[in-house]
C-alpha cells in the first residue's frame, strides 16, 4: 500500500488526476469535432484540397482553450502545416469573401499558389463569420509587424 505523506502531496495527486481527466476529455471531444467537420466539409483540406486525410486536421477558429466550443461552425479542416500557420496568425481567411491571405514570407516559402484561393465550404453556410473576423484581426496584427 502506497503511503501519502502530507496534504500538499495529496492535493498535487488530485490535481494531476484532474489534469489527466481533462486531457482525455479534450482528446475525445477532438475526435468527435473532427468527425462532424468531415461530414460537413468533406474529407479534404478546405484550403489546399489535400485528400490525404491523415494530414488533415480539425482546426478551431476560436481556440478551444478560450471558448470550449467544439461546434462545427467553430472549425475548419486544414492540412497540418496550414493548421499550424493559421494558429500562428501567418494565414488568414477574410470573413466576407472567404479568401485566403498569406503572410508575405509564406509566398516565398512555396505557398504562393494558395494566396487568394477561396475557402471551400462544400455547399454549406461555412464557418462562423464572427470567429473568422476575430482571427482576421489577429492575422492583420501579424502583417502590421512586417
């Protein structure tokens, strides 16, 4: 039988257990979130058209940590590299037109063909425009620093 010493040790064990349970819940929610997006938008990247689904990830427009929203309107299906660039603010989606805009450095790094493309929404109403507008502001702030 493992002996637990002091109250601080008990609290840290309880917190560790809670953290693990939260991580499991997030991972489980992520799989369901991805499945909903695949049904909504089809099994491909909405920007590049990549159909190799192992490379396509469910991306939150509003970060999940900030809003805990796994709704399909808060998501996009993006190739893994584009997901990272979107999260970092180097790739933006203009809300009214759904046009893709890239940080200038990306155009020179082999992504130029994606600049100006339109996000594929597969005949749906697409993502939440307010969430895209918030992300557009984040993207624009990155451009202002160039």
